[in-house]
C-alpha cells in the first residue's frame, strides 16, 4: 500500500511538473508572439512617419521651387520694365536734342538773313 501511495505521489508530481512545463512554455510563446506583433506594429508606425516625412519634404521643396520660379519671373518682368523706361528715356533724350538742334539751325538761318 505504501509502495502504491509513493508511486501515486511521484506520478502526481510528475504530472504537475509536466503541466507547469507546458503552462510556462505557453506563457513564453504568448509573450514571444506579443513581442513579434509589437515589433511589426512599431516598424509599421516608423515606416508611416518616414513616408509622411518624405511626402512633406517633397511638398516643401515644391512650394520653395514655386516661389523661386515666381521670384525669377518677377525679376525678369521688373528688368524688362526698367529696360523699357530706359529705352523710352533715351529716345525722348534724342528727340529733345534733335528739336533743340532744329531750332538752333532755324535761329542761325534767321539770324544770317
């Protein structure tokens, strides 16, 4: 009877040990799976922010290029206007000189007569 009781107790502890072993393995697997899931979620979030950053970067570059082009166009328009007024001024200057010379010549002819 003692022999069977001892065998029973040994079997009981062996079964408890096996159950504990599988419970521990289950818990370890559970945390490993959670860790892997968290890892992929974190990688996803990081990729998401990197993509958003890249998109923002290209949008900012586009806006900067847009304003630079507008600035260059404005610059050439202003230069064109300035050149236009300089040419008009030069033409007016030569017309005035021509008129003055014309009246001087007429005055000299009138005086000579």
